[in-house]
């Protein structure tokens, strides 16, 4: 049997971190078994679904490089087949028309909560087939016995059927509910493995009844634990961004986010391995943990930092120039690229380089920070003397390094006595990459101009 998985987001908001991880798990499982990974946009809720949300889903999946094996399916285009199944279930006696008014339904719900019983409409046993339009179709849940799901993550889980509500599968406006549409679409798409968040486990016990009533092949279920914040509570905005694409805007790489989300709830053999082929070959549902994973931004930062340092410098340069909309001359690009290895040792995300762009790319850069200028002016004589020595040396890193060491030795001082001021003159900051590399890459003309600038 060929494996077919699906990621089925609802376009009522952005692509959540948890949803993105679900997509990754579905993608990897299908690829490992040479199967198909499909995407279905569940947009039947026309009041809440938006084009912006659909685009956010596309953008997030595209950024993570999780592309479906076939054209994306939109659930709203399959409504006729959902309605058809609702009436088939009605004809087979597995569903019934319910004519409860909104007031009657409210009272039934209150009574149900008070007594701890599931919602069972009095119309359940009524054989009236009135053609009145004001009815919903409810699934007639079994009232006895148990329903068991052998979940690939949760293990064998059972519920007593007597607690299951007679869920609505077709609304009074003849629109299908999610509980019906999802099952019908899974069947029509040939889904073999339903891998989704464990908040859908309760839905599974209800949805599987439709599958049994229709005598369809049951898919394998894998309900994965949700992602929590560092405090153990359900992940929300108070823990930081929950929209996956926000992390792209924050300077994280798609490789780092993919790798980190893969580790959330899954035991990787090598958590520092960013090789997609290895991830596919090593992935298995059996390695998914049963307990909720905790989102740790520090861990993500660490992974992203490593990814940036391993990336081709041209790729990092492209990320930076695109993000900041930079239009650089070749000489400016050359300087920025040359200093990237030093800069990447000091940052977690590529947008942290923003403070360094001006002093690297601008020929006319001068320090404007008042506090740093005080440091510079206190050592201005030393700066001028170093400028004279640099003007005489050969422009190699070794010669520049020897020049600075000789000056420190001749003055009987330590580098910390003049280092901060030298950095301020050249970069505007007291904390910068290796000063010899900075001087060398800026070049003789720019270096001397900055050291000789009259403040």
C-alpha cells in the first residue's frame, strides 16, 4: 500500500508553528515511504476563511520548502461530494434529520451539561422524513460498546460510545461541517495516514464512525502532542511569535526552523544535522514523543547561528541584501562578504547585522554616538599616531597586526587601552569583529580617512 499523507490547515489565520511542524511530519513520513504528501486547504467556513490566511499558509510552506506532491486541494470545491455522503448516511439509517429550534437546542445543551450526558436529539428515533428545510442532519452515534483507535503515537485509546454526541454533519443551510468534510476528503484523496495534533483525538472517535458506517478503509492515525511554551503552557503570543512566517521576517533561516521544528517532539539522532535526505531516511513516527514539546527560542537561536555559519557566504549575502533592500556596488558587496565570517560568529539571526551595514558599506561613515565619541576623543592622539604607522605599512593582515603590536609595545600599553577607541573610529562601536580584519577589509584609504577625521 502506497503511503499518502495530508496537511489540512484551516485558512482562518496564519500558519501556526504547530501547524508547520505537523506539515513537516507529514512531509517526511510520506517521503520516507516513497509516498505522496498532499495539502488540503479546509476553507468551507466561508465566514472565517480569508484570502490573506490562504496566502499566509502558502508563504509559510514555501519558505520551509515543503511542497506537496500534487496540486493543492481546496475543500470548498468538494462540497457536493460531502453533501452526497450526508444523504447516503441518512438513507442508510446512520443519520437523522433534527428539527430542533435554536431555543430547544440551547435547553438540550444545558440539560446535557447538567446531567453529564451527550447530546442525543429527541428526533433520533423519529422516522418523520418531512421535507421541511429547517433541519440539520446528525450522525446517529452508537449508544453502547466502545470505539478503539490504535494510534501510532498515543497507543491504543478507547472511549465508551455512550459519551459520544450525535454530531451535526450537515447544517440547516445544507453546508457540511468540518467533521464530515474532513473524513470524506480523506477518503476521496486516498489518505492512508492521518498525522495531526492530539487536540483532534476526540474528533477521531467521532469521525471514525462515518468511516465504519460507509464501510471505508480506516486510515492509520498518529496524533502528535501540541507545542507548549517554555513555561509549559499552550504556545501563544505571550511566548513570542506563533506565525511561522514571522520568523522569516525576524532573520531566521528556513533550514534552522525546519530542523528545530523537527526536533520538537521527535528524537533526532543528530540534532545538528541539517541534511534533508538524512532527516527523511531517519524519520519515524515511533520516535515521536507522547508528551508536549516546549518551544525554546534560545535553542532555535543556537541552531540558526550554526546554520548561518555553515551556509555559503553568497547565500547569506543574498538574505541580507534582500531583507534590507540594499543596492550595493561591487566593492561594497565585496567588503560585506569578506567581513561576514567574523560577523556571523557574533549573531543568532542575520538581521542582527543591521547595525554593521553602514560602517561596512559607507565610504563616508563617521561615528555619531555621543558616549562612544567621548571614548574616541580621549584617545585621539593615539588614533592619529596609529594612522601614521598604518600609512607606512604593507597592506596585509600580518603587517597590520605587527604594526598594532609594535605600537602597543613602544607605548608600553595594552591593547585594551586603545582598542575601544580604535573600534569606535572605524565602526562607531566599541564591540566589533577582529580589528585587524576590519582594518584590512576596509582598505587603506577608508581606514586612514576615518582615523584622521576631525570630530
